[in-house]
C-alpha cells in the first residue's frame, strides 16, 4: 500500500493587512476565533495585543489547547509608539524565516489627541508599503462603539480589506500611503510655543550634542528620556551636516506634557512625510538615521520646501 502524502498548504509570503470593525465583544470574538484557529493550524506564530476587555473576551472564546498556542502581549507595550511598533513587527517577522507571523492587534486611535490620532493612522497606512515583502498577517481590531464616524471611516482608508459583522469586504475606500502622506504634508506645522531654546547647528557635532544635553537638563527632562533626545538629535544633525546644507538650528520647548524638538535644515531636501518608515533594502545611511529617530521619539513629523526642511519630534514626559 502506498502511503498518502498530505500536501502542505502554501502560506502567503506577502503582507496581509485587514481591518476588523465590530459592534460587540461577542461579534468580535466570533470573527477573530476562526482566524486564530486557522493561523495556528497553518503553523503560524500567533501574537495577540488587545485591550483588556477584548483580550478577556478572546481568551474566553478560545479552547484551552488553542489558547496555549497563542502569545498574549501587552497592548500598551506593543503599541508604545508608531516607530517602535513597526520595528517590532519587522523584527518578529525576521526572527523565524519561513514561518508566517499572525498578529491580532488593537492599534490606538486616540480621538482626544489629534496629533497622536493622525500619526497612528499614518502608520496603519504606511505598514502596507513598509512590510509589503514580509510574511505577516496583521488583523487590526476595532470596537465600533468606541469610535466616532470619521475615525471609523479611517479604518477603511488604511486597510485593503475590512471585516465587519456583515462579512468581509474589499476596501473600496482604501487610499495609497503616499496619498495620505501627501495630505499630511500639505498642512504646515504650527510655530513653536514660547519659551523656546535654540542651538545653532555647526560642524562640531559633539558640541551640539553637549548643548542639547544641557538644555534638556534645564527643561528637567528625565535622564533616560534626555538620552533618547540627544541620540535622536545627533542622528538628525548628522544628516544635516552630511546630506543637507550643513547649517540650521535645533529648537526645544515644552508643550502639552511633551518635550518638542525641531531640527531645521536650511537646504530643504528632506520633504517626504514618510521618512524613517521605509524598511526594505533601500535604507541608506540617511534612511537608517531617520529609521532610528522614529524609534527614539514618540512621534516624528517631516515637512520640507524651498525654505528648508523641518523634522519635529515629540517626547512624552
């Protein structure tokens, strides 16, 4: 007798990004559990980073054996900042070559904070470009009861496919990341809030770092955060010296519970609002510095034009 050979299912190698919008925890669980079961049976590594209520509902819906095959992560840690979230997804995907990663996550959409809302929404869009060649299935879960209409509509703009209580639907309102980036770039950044502290950019990079460290101390920035600030400024100023005009300014101030830092380059060559999010092999020296900067700060905004380039970093205190 000839043994029957089971044909192993071929797992997709490209990034699959799906939004899920449900109006109840029961509905959410009913939609997510079959997807988790299929991912586990297909050999995926399955991670879950949900809010407390959503995680509890999902744990209840999973059978004990299936629950043991799922790794539950802290939502606040996994979604600490957009830059770190992207880096974590890339790192997790690269940690097990040949094996797909399935992530069930609940990205923050803080309507009370327009800056944070805009930046998390931009990341959700950028993922489709930045992780296009990575074997990741990412399911972004949202409770429709907690989102206003405009924010809920944004889920359709950033996901090629959206699942609702009525089934799976193609994202007919999906928008290209470059389009959303251009929309963001069309709005100039507001001027700094007084009082501000400035450091002129010079070829003496160590001196610039030292002066920024002194200003951070004057602004009573905690030690670890001050170190992150100095590292991020170092990366951006190095770019100004190597790729830009070689002159400009670093400006710091406090605003809404954050330290905000502008790095201005008189050359105006850096104009892409998605700078620091591109993660494939095109990460040149300059691209790598911006990639690092995205991870050092909470949010990073980029604007550029004929009058110069401006990178604005936000650090939560």
